[in-house]
């Protein structure tokens, strides 16, 4: 367009005339004018097209395949052979839909995982989409999995609207859909999938236990997964049990046991776990005898012999506690991620673990039990970053548990209606005989029986029943043995009076009850209650009758409404001796407690004094108004002095100060200046800081360098947030004596520090490496917000070397920032090798990243630059950032370029300018 405009300008300047130059050529001028008008229209259209309202965005496609983790023990020749059969049918254009079927635990999912991870599959399709369907699937759940896989966004749109979006996304794509664990027909058109047929090359592969599901899904070819052949079965079993089968006497029993497992991988794994390293021949002989005893399978979907093998493995658990704890896990929905700490507290409250155990000891004991169940292959570890916090139960093992706990089973009776698919309500006989009842996450539950007769009931779980609004007034009349009650239902706005009859109740959970604003005084009758949790409710006031529950060991009340009222007017008065009634408390998690009961010096003194007498306190989450009260607590609390307080979140300062340390067990927040003895911090703050993993410092008016806090006080720190400390000039002063401060720090957030000039300040040559080897070396995340005086993020090349583990770098509104590194700094090594994420926003003076340096970004995945008008070039090319997934560059200057359009519905911004874009691409060409 610019070239065309230049040409037309030259024509305009070269005026044409006729009659030997005496007259202007009017007709030529009119013709030229018409071309100008047309060109103006073209320019306006081009400018309209060039308005990138969300910035200049280049987003790579989602990966063709998301790899699935597969344990090495599952790499059997049979699994690969079955996978090759499926692959052969995928290559065949005449088989768009393929069904894989076989009994539960035979290895169907393993075949799918191998197929998903096959390099050939990745080259054949635009998208390989994995969806685990399970029994309790809904259209919305399947859609959400697909949407997440395709990196799409949906908010509160209907299933029909989402289906249209998916259809549009996949219409011209060649996809492979892997549906695992299908129990009934799935209408793919309703989900939003275009029909898979020979012309578009799309394929659907599903696994199911029943062949008739394949027929209903109209598969073109079915493959049955058989048990492992004898040799493979023996090898898998031998790998699980260890070297004990080398003994000839044990081997003869082992071979017969393997034969009884029928080649089922799950059975071999579970039985092998039960017999692992058992070198007593009698144990093997008895196990085989039990396998040969007559038994009848109580569930249709598991083969009789398979059921017996799993059942005998269960019987061979050496500890009755382990058996009962395993049975309890069957109350959760299928494929549910089970939070370990929550599960163990359930166990303790019901009595599966000794009631003499403290909550902390119970968690240790429960963790040991879960490890034993995992070792026996009856439970599985969670997958991902949080695998230490969660466990799962294989759906076949869950079926076994449900069979054993059914009315026809031989264990305590469970009534399980958990999961979104379950619609049938229980019969009166089930209510009467059940020891445990679970409606967990049942979206179909809207009404409960008026007064069910439950004389045997110990546990009732109604958590996540979002459509349950009302609990009948007489509902709890006949549940006098109930120990565990989870009513964490968002729809409930009141509790019935009959709850007072639950005199044996030990655990009551009322979390996420967003409509609940009053706790009935009848709860004060529950004298056996040991655990009470009320999180994210809307309570009108803090009920002081709670302190009449003298057996409480865990009290957690997190009430978001506390900032809207002053509860002094509630008519309640905190009197001395009231809090002392719950002196057995182990976990006191009431962060806004002082504000709930009305803020006053007297009330805080009472709380501090009586809280200090709690001898068994292991967890404390609370805000103190004054440092003096914290100091009193530290000096007089036996729990603190003897280091029994393993978890704490302590806040000192006004209630307006934020929190945000939920992921750390030992957190401290302090707003204030120097201590009374003119030290950097008050004595009490220093003492707590020396034990803290996370520290939030707000409004310190005299601190000039954060390293003055001392290496000893910051040794355990992993996360540090610093807000509005006006005198702070640097984080670490390299010229001082505290260069090894923050040696274990992982997250550093610096906000509203108007005098901050350096993170690491150093004059002259860097000190010997031995003196600073630990400075910031563990830092993975660095955040800078509203720090106008800092000119360079990395004040010297030495600092970059220290930040070799940095992964996230976020900088907003640092108006004086010019670049990452000063131009006169020489860097002889590869900086920031692990950096993955960069987010720069509203940096008017930011010119360059690392000017003059050839950068190689080995780990960089995402780059966002917003409102950085002087940044003309990104230090990236096709060779330097091979892992890059996304770039977003938006040149928005709110002072010069911000405009409203005519109807004021959207903003217009200047177009993006990047130098040498064509010569030096921003990202890999693919």
C-alpha cells in the first residue's frame, strides 16, 4: 500500500497539461482523483483490519498428542501386539470406528496408552484426543475434557453452544478420538464431534467391558483383549513378588496361583503385591487353598476367578485397619482424586484409626496405611505435581469393594450413590442396614427422606450435592450412632433442629455452604464433636457457644463476610475462661477470629492469654492486632517453645492486609516498622520469621535492604512478598555481610517499592564465588510490580549467574525499567537456561531484553509484552527458541493511542511494529 501511495503522489505532483502547457488536463485530474478516493477507501479498510484489539497474538496449535505415562511393568508383548492390531485398522480407511473390549483389568487402557504414545499416530492426525468416560459421565464433562485438550475457552455456555464451537473447531481437522472405559452409548454428535468417516479420515477408538456397547456405538471392527499368555503372566508376577519364587517349593505354588489369575494383569499385580517377598511356604500354600475354595462373584463385570483373586488379596491384608480403610474408599465416585488428608480425618472420626491418636499422629498413621494399600496394588498414587497429596482407586478394585459392601456382600454394608450418573434412590432396607452412605457429587439428589431409620449408620457423605437445597427437619432423628457428617453442599441455607440428636457425632463439615448464614444453637448439644469446619459460608456472626464443644480438636472457620460487619453488636461478650474450655484443641484455624468477636484490646488479651495455655496445639491460623500479643504467645505457649506447632499462619497488623499463603505450612505476615529496641524487626517477628517458609512484609518504613533481616532469619524461607516498603533500595546488598540471605528462596514478589533500585546491589568486582554460592540459586519465580526506580532487572552479570533456576519472570508498571541487563555488562555464559514464562506489562522505557547478546532460550515457552512502546524487537529467532509455544505482543499506550470508537463498545490501539519481522521470525516456522 505504501508503494502504491508513493506512485500516486508522484503522479499528483507531475501535473498533466494540454494546449502546449497552457491548460490543466481536467479529465486526467478527475481520473486521478477517482483513484485517490478508491485508495483512501482501501487504506481505511486496511487500517480497520489491522486493529488487533487483543494484541498481536500468535498461538501455536495444541500439540498433536498429549503423551500418557505408562509404568514399565505394562510393556508386555501382548499389549504391543493388540496395539498393532488396532493400528492396522486405523490405517485401513474402511474402519472409522474401532472397539476394544474385554473384562475389567485385562489391560484395555494400557493398549490405548500405547496407541496414544505411538509416533505413527502423531504423524497421522491433527489432534489425538483422549477422554476417560467412566460410568458417571455427562455431556458437559466430556465436552470440558475436549475443550481443555484443544486449548479452547468456555464460560457459562450451554452444551448445545459448546457443541457448535467444537464442531467448528474440528470440522476441517483430522482427529483421532480415544474413548476409554465406555459403559453406555456416547452420542458424539451431541458432544460436538463431526462424524468420523472414510472421506475425512477421522477415527474413533473406544474401550469397554461389554461387546454390546461396541454394537451400540456402531463400531466397524471389534478387538477383544485376552488375558496374558502363561509365560508373560509368569514374568509379570515374578517381577512383582521379587526373587522368592526361586525356591522350588514356593515356585510350585506360585505357578498354580498365576494360573488361577487367568492372565489378568490387574489380578497378577494385586496378588503379587499381597505375596511380595513372602518366603514362608505355608503362606503360599494357604493363599492357593483360599483361591481354590468355592466362591461366587457378586458383580457381573468381573470374572469369577478374577474376583476371587482380588478378594483373596484383600483377605491377605495383614491389618484389619488396612481392610476397613480400603472399604471406606469405595464411598468416593469412580475415578475420583481422593485427597489424603481429608480421607484420613474421615477415618479417624469414624473410629477406623485409634481415637487416642492426635490429628497429626493420625495423618502419619493414615499415610502409612495408604502406602501399604498402594504397595498391595489396591490403591494407586495420584498423577501429576500433586501426586503426594492424592490417591485413586482402580475402578475394578472399586467394583470389588462395592460388591463386598452390598446387601449380598460379607462386609459392612455401604449405600453408595456417589457420582453424577446415579439417579436411583435407596430402598428403606438399605437405609436401615447401611453403616456408611455416600451421595458425594450426586447432581440428581434434590430431596431426602423425611426421617430415615438408620440405626447402624456411622458415616454420611452429602458433599457436592449442588441441587440439594433443604434437609428435612426430622432427617437426623434416627441416626444416633452417626460419627461423620459431611454437609458441604452449596445449596443448603439452614440446618434442621434434629441435628442436635447426633450426640455421637465426631466430625461435621460445612464447607462451601455459600448460602449458610446462621449455625443453629442446637449444635452446642454435640458434645462429642472433635472436628468442625465451616469454610466459605456467610455467617452473620461468630457463635461463642462453639466453645461449649469441649472435645473439639480441630476448629476451622473461614468466613468471607467478616469484613462487612463489626460483630460487637451481636450481643455476645467474650468473657475470661470461655476459650479455655477447648484447651484440648490441636488445630485452631480461625484467621479472622478477633474480628468475628469484635475488635478490642481486652478481647485480644483474653484470646492470647488463653490460647497460650493450649498444650496440644499443632496448627494455628490467626491474626494478631499487636506485636505485643504475639510476643506473649511465643513466651508462654508450650506448643511453640517445644516446637509442637508444626503448621502456622500468623498475621500481625490491620485486617485489610491480604493473606495468600495457603500453599505453605509456616507463614508469617507483618505490617509495621522497627522493633521497640530499634532493631530491624521486633523480637517476636524475628523469632517467627526464623521458622517460616513464607513471609509477607508490608509497610516497613525504615528498612533499606531486605538482607538486613539476616541469613539466620531467612534460612527456611521459600516465598517472600514485600509490599509498600518505601525506604527499601535493594533486596540483597552485595557489599554487606549477608550475601547468603535467601539461599532457599523459591518465590520473590516485590510490589509498590518506590525507591527500589536493585535486587542485588554490588559495587566493584564481584566477591569470591564461595561467599555467595547460595544467593538466589533456588529462585524459580520473580515478580516486580510498581517499582519505578529500578532500571535493570539484573544489575550485573553475576546476578544472572545466580538465577540459573529462574522459570517465571513477571514485571508490571516499572516505569523506569530500561532493560534486563545494563549494556556495559559482559556475560560469558548462557543466562537463564530454565526460563519458561516472561510477562512484561506497562513498561514505557523498556528498550531491550539483552542488547548485544546472542540469546539461546532452551526452555522458553511463553512471552507476553503489553504496553512496552519502545520495545522494537524480541531476542528470538527460529533457532534460539525451539520450545516456544506462544507470543503475545501488544503495543498499547494508554496516554497517546487510546480511543473510543463511535459506539463506545471497544478500544482502538496503535498497530504493532516489530523490526525485521520477515527477516528474523519470532517463532519456529511450524
